[in-house]
């Protein structure tokens, strides 16, 4: 299983990755202190950050498992906003 630093490097590489999966997102968010929330719409993805109370929510990609570029940008912004990503990584 990839560690937090490897997943952050993959997510924040200069070009938006086209192969970042929902499973990798789940793993990364857990490492960043987030809980996956249940409920909502069928393909919805939601994470709650315990320390800040912020929520990341969007419809999951389908039919594939790879996140779309706009979803990657949302995740990047969320992680930067909650302090889990800095340029030092």
C-alpha cells in the first residue's frame, strides 16, 4: 500500500495525473486525518476532516475508477486548505 508521501507526490505532480484512483484517494484521505462519510447520492464521494471540520464532496467517476481532472483539482485545493500539502513534500 502506498504511503502518504508517495500519494501526495503523485497527486501534486506538475501534470494532473490521469491514473489517480478512488482507492488511492481513500488511502490518502485516511492518512490525512479524514473520515469517509456514508450516505448521499449513489456515486457520491465525501470526506470529513476531523481537525478543521471541512468536507470534500463530489460525484465519483464512473464507469472507471480514475478521478477526473476537475476532481483532482478539488482534492489538491482541499488538502492544501487543511494544511496537509506544502511545497516541501
